[in-house]
C-alpha cells in the first residue's frame, strides 16, 4: 500500500484526509505547524501504527526535507495553507509565503523525492464572482482575493513542475466544505460551522440577506475520501477539478435541517446582505466524475446529520 505525506494534517480537511488514508491501509506521515491546526483533531488516529506526526512548517525547508527523506512518500497531499479568505485580504504577504512559496517548496520536495502524485487543495475561490452557473473548470478565473489568486498560481506551479519532473499533480477546487472539526471562531468562518456552534449553544443564527443565497456545500468526508483515493492511485493523474456536489442549497434549506434537529431553537435573525457577498454559487462535478469516478456520497441532510451527531457526542 502507499506511503503518503500529508501537510496540514492537524487541520479540518487534513485530519479527515489522514483518517481516510488510514482506512484505506496507507502509511501516513502528517506534518503541521499548528498555526491553525490542532493536535486534538488527530485524536482518532493518534494511536494507529500506520500514523506518525511531525510538527514542522512547510517553509522550513531543511526540517521538512529531513522528515520527508526518512519517510520516503509515494505521494504528497498538500493541504497546509493560510485558509481564511479574510486573512489573505488583511495579510497578502503571509498569504503569498504560505500559499505560493509553500507550493513551490512542496513542488521541489516532490522532485527531490521522486513522488508519483501530488494532491493539492485548490478552491472555487479561483473563479471569483461569476454569474455563469454552474461553474465548470473552464469558467474564467477572476479571483477577487489574494487567497484565490494564490490558489490559482499554485495550480500552475504544481502542474508545471509535475510535467517538468515527472509527477502527477491533481488540483482540487473545493466548493463550500463543511463537517466536524471546522473552526467556527471567526465571523468569516464557514456559515455551517457558525450555525452549528450557535444551534448547539441554543443561540439564534444571523442570516445576512434573505437566506435565498445558494452554495454548493460538500461534506468533508467526501473531500477526504477523494484526496485519499487520488493519492493512492497507481497511475499518476494531472488536472484541475471541481470538487462539489452539483446540488446547491439555500441558507433557508440549511436552517430547516438544523431546526428539525434542534426543535424549539430560537428563530434566525435577518440582517442586511454583506457587501461583496456572492448570491449564487454551485459547480458541476462532471469532469472529476469522468476522470476519477468521484461522486459525493453525502446529501446535505446526511452530512448535516453527521455534523450535528458529532456535536451532541
Ligand atoms: C467564501 C469565504 C469568504 C469570502 C467569500 C468570497 C469561507 C469560509 N468564506 O464565502 O471569506 O469572502 O468566499 O470569496 O471561505 N452567512 C450568514 N450568516 C453567518 C455567516 C455567513 O448568513 O453567520 C452567509 C454569508 O453572507 C454568505 C453565505 O452565508 O451569503 C455563505 O457564507 P460563507 O460560508 O462565508 O461562504 P462564502 O460566501 O462562499
């Protein structure tokens, strides 16, 4: 079975990806600098003989190289990043270092170690605000944040380096990912993480706008399974793919599901729409389905039920 290095392993998507890899029988080395990740996210896999954890920063080339050389991965899943769009607006230098220079370093590491495959966490933020729906991979890349720009630049870095040095580079443009362990702390955290936190605490949620806005919400286990399956494929794959369900939900749909799990919860409070907010966003997963056989397994009702179950545990 494969040996996979996962950067950002202690993060939201990273920790689920580690679990998916272990379920599939892989040997996993997880690295994380714990800037936004938490060791507690790795509690479930901590005792697995298939898993080791190393605290390291992707920009600390020497340390990362020595970890990777002793582990000898066949594939790298690169999820370490500055993950907040808002933080990238406030600190574009840090965004550049983590989300562009970091990609360059991981690309060079892949060359040095002759890995077979890189899996990279890109984002639907590469498209920016588009009224051309559903979003397909060819839709214009009009990023409206340093974050989206860096993700798109990194796709070019990974695919160009992959062709130069002979590894596969799969860049996954995640849509709105949700699920257990997503951090609800900032007002710019994913809406579902914020809603979950508030319903659990018996507090009312705030809806910006009329709640009719749509997003293509995808459950984190679908994201993780796809990362793991791609990292473990025998034949390298290169390309950029939407990772989405193709089924948009409105915020009112989401609230309805929460209310069915939390009867008697306070009613939502409506406020003016946020400036710059996108009204509708959803993608089509046709290309990833063709290339990798991916299909989201979790409907929004099932994903939210899992998330809410994890809150009540
Ligand atoms: C994503 C980014 C956001 C960025 C935007 C534009 C994340 C988590 N968010 O937002 O930082 O500015 O792309 O590229 O990566 N909402 C509420 N109540 C809340 C929180 C949010 O009604 O408490 C609304 C928002 O106004 C929005 C919708 O929920 O209409 C979804 O919000 P969010 O989860 O932040 O996703 P994006 O809008 O896609």
